[in-house]
C-alpha cells in the first residue's frame, strides 16, 4: 500500500533549537518525495523535493531508501517557521500526491 | 497572474443536495487536479484532468465527478451530499501531469460544510 506517515501531530520547539520533522513512506517503486508547507492563512506550497537536494529557508531533507524515510531538518528554528508541514510522495502515471497527515510546527520565542 | 483561483470560498449545503466547485488554473497550465482535505488529515487525491480528459481518479465514489473545459478551467461536482463530504476542496494546476507534484500550484480551496 502507498502511504506516508508523519507520527507527530504537533512539534513545539524554542527559537534557535534544532528541528526534525519525521516522515516515513511505503511505496512499491521509486517515488518522488516532497515537503509541502502551509503558513497561517496561506496556500499550500512546495518547500522542497528530494531530487533537488537543495536547502530552502534553511531546511534540508535526505531520502533514506533503506529506512524509507524523508525527515525534514533545520539546525536553528525561527519563529517564522511556525506552520503546518506535510510530507508527500508522488509516482505513477498521474504523479498524484499522497500526503501524510501533517505536523504542526510551533516555534516558541 | 492571479494564480489558481477557486470559487466559491465557502459553501454550506444540506445532505442530499449537489454542489459544483470551480477552479481556474494559472495561465498556461493545462493540467488540473482536485484534492479533498478533511479536518485533521492531509489532502487526498480525487481527480486529475489534462487537455480536457480524465487522467486519474482517486478512491472516491461515483457521486464525485469532474470535467475540464477548453480554457482548462475545471469543475468538481458532488451529488447526494453526505455529512462526511464536509471538507476543504483544493485545486492544483500544473503545466502537465509530468510536472504534478513539484510543479503544482495550489488554490486557496473551497470550504464545503454539509449540514
């Protein structure tokens, strides 16, 4: 079964602390993995994709095929990082996205 | 560019009624996908359309249907509404299906409440 699991509904950290949002996936084949973010009162938007191997707003994510994980990390959290984060995978002919349930990141001052 | 626009933004319907939701993609985008987001869950894929043809369908009952028009705008129709259809309905456009996922631009959604 194709599935994305985000075990934490809420992650609360203090400003300047490291952040790791967990994501595990199940997929038969070679999916593409993404992190989407939704800031308060804004649209869902792409944060990063595993193929790009880039750092966006200080966030990075490494695909670990052995552990089927794609955790999102940032060494020093900022208050403006507070948002809902969704891990997602795509594959197949339509490249439809399969989303996890999301993790709400709350960065305290 | 106005981005992906969805209408209406909010809607309240009674059980058994039908509803039509509308989406206008970004200019130049020919593919539109629909997602349902129930409170507390991630978005779930409903349909994908490209060049006015259905390219994919998620695990939704036949009460859900959609179409895409020559100008690439799209409608999502839901018949015989159930309380469980209450959700945020998101539209996402992309240049073509190959760019779905990373090439998506999402709309703000239509909040449907069924009472």
